[in-house]
């Protein structure tokens, strides 16, 4: 497995490979990284404009007819630009189909965050992709009425003098994360055994020269246990797939089959890398294949593309630089891992104020960022709240609330190996240097407001959380029912907090939802606009939020300082 600098890569391949070799370039989890400059500070960054420079360099080296450009999904969420064209500039054509056409994408696949944008957005994009002549695939999105698929499943593409079958599928776990209204009219089936079955059927029917399958599913472990990450599960059984493209988990990865003829490629996220595979053909079909992921260079961009989309960039920048309000104290997202902090306090305050719920659940959704004190602009809203989650209110028993908190903290803290945070050392694949990270995803580290409690790190799992009272001193009753505000992602089973944690069957979640509110970022924006200045008085009222902390302090403090130093 290697990361390579593409100037050397192109030189080597242009000198050694046949003009009829098929080059496959893959992106995935672009998450709105459309433009080559930041909106604040005007700094260079990798983006689709970097990818365009690389792809055109490859096309020039080996011939455009020998390059197949694919995307593995999640292009419509995650950045100011995608938000702007999803929900603000709705009276104009969406920017993504225009970008895809400009770049010469041959086939794209739908991702779960594309569906999260909602029917008005992805139905519009789907129609515009069709107008641009670019298939947008999701062969496991089956219409509820039994009439077929919501999106196409495959496309035959003529490249390198060959007929290439490209098949595309969305993540199988969408129905377990997103509100039913977002995927109404369809359901998403597991990719195992569907993909291998359909590859066999379509190979027999269409007789392509090669098969490329693009899935918006993580690489996974190949143990058959993850509905969310089924890449290796498919690849192990994929005798008829020449190249399997994965995405979703944001982790660059390449692996070949034992005979070296088949490759799984995951290019990672946000255009930092692209996947690149090369299929060589013999008399009887593919004779060899090689694959790698290639790092993009933020300084090398397609200047004509920059100029062509400059008006759109300026429109997004003007929107995101509009003043919102004043912040008296900085919001430091990494502080959320140590205990209560202003950043999480703000999320809890907004959720409780908007919903009137008795208790709030919130997690750090930005891993390591700071919003400085001073004037806030709309761009800061994306740092504070990067996702388009709505606010839901569920009715939960007190015992269920305690259980879900136990589950959350068990994924967050472990007093073992000289650590208090549940972290691991994952050496950098390039340098071998230590790189500490959480074992689990930090956006699932829920804490609660509206109650007073402690988390004893010396206690075993399931016995760490002690809830002393509700705010105001009222007793917390495990048999009582409370209204609990949380994100739509959490309420629909995301992170397993309310399913495995609270023990509520997934099919019963909709029965627990008693209220739905707009997107949390919009509620946050309105909250800030309604206050002249945002400080501890507005967002950290302990009579409203209550308090919690890790105990015992003499054990936690030194270990926490050490672990935070390793992480950051």
C-alpha cells in the first residue's frame, strides 16, 4: 500500500503502460469541497479543482479515452458551498451536476449524506445529472411500490476500446440513520449478497470486458458484522469484480486479491487523495491490475475551472461571511472530551430552548476546531454545527436515559493501559510515527443536560453514571418518562446510543418521537441573532443545564492531561 506523488506517478505510468490500459480515477466523500480557496482567509486547499488538474494530466499522458472518472458518493453535504446550493440558492441549477459535467465524470454514485439533503435537493440533482448525461447510481435503493429502483444500478461505458460495466450502490444502513421522510418512497437493502449476485447476473447478460463496482460503504473488517462498512465482505467473495471502489469511512485504503488481479480502492475524503487503478487487458480480458491512492496538491489546480466557477465561489463566500453576532468567549471543540465546556453548553442550551424538552443530549460534532471570541459570521455556524441534522424530541424512561449514557461513556472513557480516554496509537502509514486517536467516533460521545450526574471512571461498564437529580433539585426517577431533545441522526438510531444503549428496538423509535423541529444549525443561528452577545450568561446557566464531571478528580486529572496531549 502506497501514497505517491502524482507527478512521478504519471511519468512512470506514461512511460511503461500501453495506451489501451484502462486508468480508473475515483473520488468519494467530497463533502462539498468544490472550491480551491477557503472562504475565510482565502487560503489554498485541496478540492475538486485539484482533482481536475490531476485527471487532465493523466488524460494528457495516456489519452482521455483511456481514463474512467468515478465518484463514490457524499458530494452534497459538508461544506458551505453544498449548503448554499442545497438550501439557499434553490432557484438556480445546483452546482454539483455542473461541476461533474465540467470535470468529465463518467459515473457517480449516491451516498447517505446525499439522501440526508432531502428529496427536494437530491431529486433535483438527480434530474440535472441526467440532463448532463452522467448516471447517478444506487442499485440497492428499491422503490416501496415494487416498481423497480429509485436510481439506476449500472452503466456500460466505452473506455480503452473496451466495454466497462460500472455498477453503483448506496450505503445499506441509511434506514437506520435518517428520518423516514428523507428516504420516503424507497428502502435500502444490504449489499451482501446483493452485489455479488447482481455482478454475476449482469456479467452473463451484458458480457462486459471488465466490471467496476462503486459502493458508498466503508472498507470494514471483512467479518460480516457491519452493515455500514461492507467493502471487504464483498471483496472476499468478488471473483467477478475487477475493481471495487469503497467510500464512506474517509479512510484511504488499497488492497489486492491473492492473485494480484483484483483491487479494492478507497480514496478517502474531501479530495485529499484519489483512488487510481490500472487494468491491463490480454486476449481473454483483464490480465493484470494495480491500484494505489494518490495525494492531491492544493497548489496545483485547474485555473480554467477556477475562473469558470468564480461567480459561484464569490456568492458562497459572501453568504458565509455575513455577520451573525458577538461571542464573548472562545468555543473550543476539543474541550468536550474532558467534561462540560462552552461549546457543548451552547448546543444543549439551543436544543432545550427550542424544544422545551426536560433533558438534552449532545455530542461534539467538530473534532478539533476553535471559534474565537469576537464577531461571529455564518461560516462559524459550520464549525459549531457541520451537519444538517434536525432537532427531535423523544420520550424516554429515566432508566433508558441512564443506560444510554452508560453506553456513550463506555465508548468514550476506559481506565486501562495508563489512559482514561479510550484511545489507541495508529502509526502514520507514511512515517511510522505515533498518531493517537479515539477508538470510537467522537461525534457519538453524548453527554446530557437538564440533570446533575457524575461519571466514575474507576467503576465497571454499566455502573459509571450516577444521576443525583434533575436541574432545580427534583429527584431523577428511573421509572418516570422524560422528554429528551437530540439530533435526528441520534433519534433514528445513529451511533446506536438509543438502540443498543437505551435498549429500544429500531422499529420502535418512531413511536417514541413526540416532536420535530428545523435543522439545528438554523436554530443555532436564530438563537445567536436573538442575543446581542453570547457568553456564559446565555449558554452556561447551570440552573438550566445542570452539571456533570468525571470522578475521582485525583485519578482523572493527570491521565486526562496526558491523553489530551497525545491526541492533540
